[in-house]
């Protein structure tokens, strides 16, 4: 915590608050029927994306998952554009052609949320390979879930990254559920990070609800990667407050489970308590951020609702650079 | 232009010249150098068929050997392409794309559209394909129709050493994901190839032989079988126009339709299985756009709807042949 300056802490809190409010609002708007398609919310997991991406610049790349809104916001993707994209509007990050599962901003180093579980592993290795050729210390972070930890693509990518000594961090977001199936059923080891040993790389498991724990462990892994020390598997154990997708009744969760997690394991509450107790930030400063973020999310929804739909001309463009 | 080199050497020369010209071009694949991690010779193989032989000596670490782990290394090539490199990644046999189809179909092909036109993914996926080697059902397939079905991918199928060099150079310089299909029977074929670098544009068919009586559209190795058939038919007074599309996505429908409007007859020779093939696709587009020009039924000469057989006795029956093409032309009369 000591190395974090006040401005870093306020920035991290703002990012986590943006993700939380964005997701809570998408949840609400989805219920009105105005948001098309499939939506997977990141609420509850904010400390993971934020703790990791706090170490990254626009030159570093991340690959994401179907639950990608938090990664996008943490990597600096414009929230107004994201909201418009989720509403399927022409002003969206991807002109309304991608939607919730495909938000990307290559200039920010965000290589896309991804509708295919585990697909980001190989892509992240490619991003890290490109960074290695560029030779300027760039890294790639592959975010994947406990479900994706069983995909061949992720395991193959861990092998590839280690034999090629790529500057890549495999970031396992273990929220305990692959859709409705518990991690205890799908993963035979106590921790996903235990698998790192099989690839001869460091494997670390931290409390993913604690921003400071994630920040510290990610910092170490990213520093090692930047210095040519190769990949790390970092597992963050966390919780998702909503269902696998919006509309999921979550009957597989124990009664009161989410309520308890919101009370006891909310990463925003944990962050605020630790940072204020250490005297690094004040409650008033955090409240001021809360207000600014609430206004930003209101603005994003208002703009998304008012934005035009894509037109027939947009249907046929952007398939190829030239054809 | 008198120098003759093989189809294989033409590919190697295109790779070498583009690696020399552009530092962002990297070559990746199984054993592309060969011998890494052994106590024997380095640069031992140049790929299982020797196509990339010698590149490691010239370009060192820009020639990257990969583990037998298609999803990860094809995907890594796609990811590197999205981050500013121009990877040329080799899939030893095109049948193995089945292992990593997601990275081609859902990732490389979709980035540009899904991300609202902002992604550029200049990856070339080279692969060898096709029958004639008694290589059986998992090493002989002709899958360009499958790839051509997918928006976002370009699919290139050269038939000569000259086309192989010019089209591959275009693939590497192109800003979209391209699949470059090398017929294994053609590797040894020699032909005139300029030493200097050149490109052949995509979507421009090559009228290999002019004729007034029937149009034969043939792809890859089949171009040569079509020419044999055309020569034989010429002795009987039937002059066939032979068209090599060179790329099946984009496909030069204009040249094909114009030819059919002249000849009134169409035979398509496609080594793939017949259902949802380039043959059926070309047939349908011509029927839709030049129906009134047709003087007889369109004919398709393809493999049957079976996997590739192993036994030579069966594979010879399986593959299109000049005799089958001749019979098909006669059937349009």
C-alpha cells in the first residue's frame, strides 16, 4: 500500500466505482428490455481488473472474456462509447456491430472482450510475441475465468508462453462458477494457480476482492515479464454478484450467498475501509468520486438512448480492409 | 524471364524477399527451422516439406518453431498480427485447421467487423492440401470451400510457381487474414518465375487458355488437368476456355460470367467434395446471372461425397481426371 500515492488510490477507486455503477446500471436497463442480446456482468470482481490494469499503459495489451466490461473500463476504454455499444447504437465503441461480448479498443491495448471461452490465451501470446519483437518492455495480460482454465487453448498458451519466454501474465479470475457449475467440480487442484508448476512458471493465488493484494501480486508478475523473466499464472479468487448472464436466476447459489458476499466481500467496501484506515484517502474524497461516477453513468445511458441506430449501409462495411 | 524454379522454391523466395523487405514479417510453424532442442543440425528441415528451408540461416529468430499445438500458435500469429506484426504461419496440412478453427473463424475473420472496422489483422496462414499422395482421409482434404464460406477470410489457391510467388507476396502485404493453399502435388512443378519481387492482385482470374465452345473453371492442381482435357478436346474440334480463379475469396465472377456468355457452356473442376463446394457456388452464381446464355446444363467435376480414400486404386477413382473433365464438357453439348 505504501508505494501507492493518493492520486493512484483515488484513480483505482474511481475505476472500481465506474465498473460497479456501470454494471449495476446495465443490470437495471437490461430488465427494461432496451438492451439486446446476451450480457454478462462483472460486478463483484472489480478489484481484479483494476489491480492488474493499474500497472499497464496503452502499449500493454490485454485479452478479455465474455464478462469483459470491467476489463474494458480498467484499460481505459471510453464509457460513453461502451454504453452505446451495449445498446447496439452507431456511436458505440464498435459501431453497434460487436455488442457487450466484443467491445474492443486497440489503441488502448484492449484486444476485445471475447465470446469464445479461452480464446484470449493464444491471442495474448501473440500480443506478447509482438511486444517481444518491439523490445520496449511491453506485456500482455490474458484474463480468463475458472471455466476457461480447462480449455486447451489456455493450457497450450501457458506452454507456448513458457517455451518462448513471453512477457505475458495469465490472470485467472476464479469467481467460483463456470456458468452454473462449481469450480470444485471442474478443477481437481485446490487452486488454479497450482497448474503453473506443470509449466515451470510461478503460480500465485491471492484474494481477488482485495485490491491491494491483486495490485501487489500483479505488479510483481508484470515487472518480471517486463524484465524478460517470462510468464506468471496469477489466480484471483473473487465473486460475481450477478448470474452467468442477465436473466440467470442463480438457483445454483446457496440461499443468501450473494447477500453475504455483498456485505462481507465487496471489494469497494474493503478498499474504502483499508485506504481510509491507513489515512491515505478520506471518506469525503471517495464520496465525491461516487457522485462524479453516478453522473457519468447517467450521461452514458442518456446518450446511448438518444444515439442513432446503425443504418443499412453499415451492414456491409468493415468486413475486410479491401476485397 | 527464362529462369525456371519449382513451386516450392517460388514460395520460399517470396517469403525470403518479404522478410528482407519488411522487418515485421515473421515465419512460424512446426519445424520451420527444425532441429531446435536437439544435439543435431539446426535448420534441419524447413518445415516437414522443406518449404521454409534456409530462412532460419538468413533471418534467425524471426523464424519461429512451434510446438504441435495448433490453437496456441495459430492464435498467437493472429494476436501478433493484430499488434503490428505480419506473421506468415504454416499449418502443415490443411486438415489440421480442424484443431484450431476457432482462432481462424471466430477470431481472425471476425475482428474487423466485430470491432467496428478498427482492427487490422495481416496474418497469412500457409498450408498444404489436396490429394494424389495416397495420404488418406486426414492428410488429403481440399477445404478452401469451407474457408471461403467465412466472411473476413481471403482464400488463395495458386496453380503455378509464377502465381505462387506473386500471390504469396500479395498475401504478406495484404491487410486482411489470408489462407494460402499449396497443393502438395504442385511443389515439384517448375515454371518461369522472375527473380525480382512482384504481386498478383486478389480477385482477378487468369484466363489460362482461350476458347469459344465451352468454359472450364478449374482450381489449383485441377487447372493442369483441365488444360490436358482442353488439349485433347481441341483435337476433336472443341475449343475450351480454361479459367483459373487464382483466389476463391474474393472470386472473380465477372470473368467467369463473361466467358460463359461467350461459350454458353460451363464445367467446373473442383477437387473438393461436391456439396457446398466452390463448384456448386460458381454453378449457382452463373445460373443466377447468365442463365439465358447457357446452351446446356452446367457440369461439376469434383471428388465424390466421401472422405479421401487411402488405396491408390480408390484415390485415382476419387480425384477428378482429364477423362472425367472431357466427358463433362461433352455433357454440356
